[in-house]
C-alpha cells in the first residue's frame, strides 16, 4: 500500500514522517496542489491525501478509478469543493476529518469578536503612531451581548460553551437542533428570529447550495443596527458586497472574516510583490472595523497533527477494510 499527499506544508511533515515509520506505509509528500497537472502524479498509488479549498480537477474521480486509486482522504472537514456524486459513481471512497479540533476554530472566532468589540486594530495603529489617547474608541462587553450562533455542530457547540463562559446570552439556529442544546432552550424557531435578536452573529455551518449567501442584503436588513458578524466557516455564506453596504450604512458595526468568497487565489499566498485584482477585498482590508485573516482559524499545532494522522488512518482503513468512520461517501 502507498499513498501520495498533496499540498503538504513543512509544519505537517513531522507528523507524516512519524506515521509512515510507525505504519511502514510509504507516503509521498508533494507541496503542490491537486490540480489538472498534478493528477498524473497519482498513478501507482492506492490512496490520495489532499487539503485545499479550491475546486478539485473535473474528472478527478474517473481518473482515480482508471488508475486503481481507492480513496481520497481530505485532511480537513469541509467537502463543499468536492463532487461527491462523481466519487460515488466511480466507487472512490472519500473521507474527511470531521473533528480535528473544534476548539481551534471556536477559540479563534471568539478572539476575533473580542478584538472587534474592543477596537484593538485601531488602538494598535494609533499606538504605533505614538497616539496614546483613548477617546472616542470606547469598547463593548461580550457579557452584555446576545450571540446568535448559526450551526450547532461540533464547532458551534464549542463556541457556545466559550460564549456562555463569558456570560453572554446565546441563541442558536440549526436545521437539525441538538437535543441537549434544545433542552437548554437556546434555539430560536427561525433564522429571522436570530437576525432580529442577535447583537453578534457567528457562522459555524458548512457551505451548501442552500445556504449560499445566507447573509445577503435581505438578511442584513433584518438584523439589529450595530450587529457584529463573525465568519470562520466558509466565504460563500456571505454576500460580501452586501456586507460592505451594510458596514457602510452602519447596520453592521464590525466583521471578522477568516474566510472570503474569493479567497482561493489569495489566502495562503505570498502576494507582497504581486498586487491582487480584487476590489472588494481591497476595500474590506482598509476598513478599521473589519478583521480579515487568511483562513487560519484551524491553524493550531493540535489541529494540524490531528488532520494529518486522522486522514492517514482513514486512508489506511479504507484500503485495508474498505471502510472508515470518517467516510463522506457511501
Ligand atoms: C476545513 O477544515 O474545512 C477548513 O476550513 C480548514 C482549511 C485548511 C481547509
């Protein structure tokens, strides 16, 4: 049995090498993305590991089938960029890492919200310019806010626990409510209720065709004046143009975006000497009340270790037993 892993970063290598030694299974590490050109490289392997938010090559699963590859094991949770129907049609099993560290993402989203509430970006800029005055940048307190959590899976649950630790009032919405959370009475019946009641809206749901632009013009119009938005989930959940408009008319007081709908050619790239052509992002980047981070909520040592090891173990289980606890295809 042998595997090839794409998009491998230096910070993942130690975990790959340790697993390879322990399991005596060859894993070829490739730092490039799995795109059309890279597809040729998978020939001769039993399983492929990948991690990317951009689309995978069209026809990838047919190619895998033709070359005897049994499994695609992604080292992340989101599978919105994969054609799972094509995987099934070609009998390729796909696994993800459903819970590498819900806390990594939950902690990061709360961190970003706190920075928005205390306007730390502005203070950092002012202090760097030796302006040490306070006013008029007075802060808000999380304990007096109603936080609306959309999506109460593992990450949403971890976020709720943290927010409750801050004594914030938490309300939540999920198409599939969690029975334990339901007994706490935190669910509101509709998204509109959440929009109307929340001082903070934090997204913790996957991107599907149904929730594309979940937060768009209509949703922003229903929200409280001065609401804060946090998105560490997927860029496609927010109509960024509508968000910019809502920031300009002060419906939205601040936004922390770790994901962005057009992030693929920008986030995790060094563009210091290469200007990017994205006027919307360029405008967001200069807003003092917007925090942009390049999809790093997941990026902690425990999470990265889990992503690598769980993905490898899933690929091995599929090759040896034809199944894995982390299958996203049948
Ligand atoms: C995910 O796990 O789906 C993430 O958003 C992390 C990212 C590295 C793809």
